[in-house]
């Protein structure tokens, strides 16, 4: 983003945007192939911490209580949003200003990729006092592991089986 003539202008590199969308489409296609006609279960584990701005404020105030309450409120809103929007089960585990929440979402691969990206976007845009520190999880078909992923709010690495069942495919995607 830059300022031109007093107005903010957003410049997108269309090549990078297209590449990003193509990676997500490849992930979705591989998950569809792996699932065949079955539903998948997405286990999405988010590690959340207080934002850097909030940490600076806590150091100035020498008090953890108000920021912990704000952090907890925002994490609660995130959990409520994901639970209601995607009928997800949520399993939070927090200690004041940091912790994890594990979401379990079931559905078709296309819906799960959309849910994955939407949850990360919601956390990035709606959480002022919290931020994503790490992302990891798995895709399951019933009790069987169908794929894994790990990363952060800027880049996620997916590892999925290839068609031959002997090799792995690795994708890097930007949420």
C-alpha cells in the first residue's frame, strides 16, 4: 500500500495472487482425490498469544489482568464464531495471555479449505489483543490420517500423499 495524491492506493502483484490461488486449488483437488466421496475431518490447532502492542502496554502498566481479560474475550469470540459458523467442536487450553485452541470441523474438502482460510482471516482481522503464533493440524478420513500441515499466519506447509501412495506432495500456501 502506498499514498498517492493524499489517497491510499493498494497495489497487488497479480502473478503472486494467481500463484497463491493455484496452490489452494491444488490442495483442494488433492484432498478431494484423497477423500473420494467421503467427508474429511479438519483438526485445526491454533496457538494464540497476546499481540506485541498489547505486551508493550502490559509492561508499561505492570498489570496482566485487563489485557488477559481482553485477550480471553477475543479468543472467546473467535471460538464462538468458528463453532457457530462451521459447527465445530472447540477444545481451548489457555494460561492467561497464551494458549491453544483445537477445532474439529467435518465436511467436504472444498468446504474445509474454505473454513481453514476463513478461520485464519477472522483471527487476523478481528483479534486486536491476540495473534496467531502457530498453526498445525491434520486431515482425517474416519480414523485414518489423510494429510498434515504446519506453519503460521503467513505461510502454511501442507504434506499430502500422492496418487501412488508411496510419495508425498508438499505445498506451501499463504492464507
